[in-house]
C-alpha cells in the first residue's frame, strides 16, 4: 500500500511532460519519489546537487534582500527542473520541455505543495 504522499506524487506524474518528482531532505537525501518512466540517472547525486542549487539560490536571495525562494525554475534545452521549498524538504519536478507547459507545472507545484507538506 502506498503512502498518502506517494499517491500525490504519482498523480502529479500524470501531468503532461512530467518525468519524475522527488521529495528531498535539505540534507540531500531522497525521501520519496515517483517517475513516469525509467530514469537513467544517479538519483542520489542529483538529489545532493538539487539541495546545493537551492542553498545557493537562497543565499542569492539573502544577498539581494529578496527573501527565500519559493520555486526555482531551471530551463535546459529539452527539460525543465522546478525546485519548490517545502520547509524541511524540497520538492523537485523534472519535465520534458516538448510535452510540458511551464505554467501548468508551476500551477501543479503550488497546488500540491500544501497537500504534500500536510502528509509528510
């Protein structure tokens, strides 16, 4: 039987273009994940790098006196990577740019983040 957070993540993988979603601790460890297919990446290394990116983004926000980032959006030639701060954890979403609509991805993150935080 899957956990409530796992069910939310699996539902999110049904959003067009979504490849994978991870809940990552701020220490860089994967706590939960859901994929829409097979990933051929070193998930642990990616989780650690996502944590580092979020840390650097937070430092930049402090330096510029902007506050803490809510969602960090990285755009690559064929993919989007969105990182959303959940407080004690991060929510990272990887999507295929050719199949995804960025606004829809951002909407789903903002909509589901409170639900995820509530069941973690």
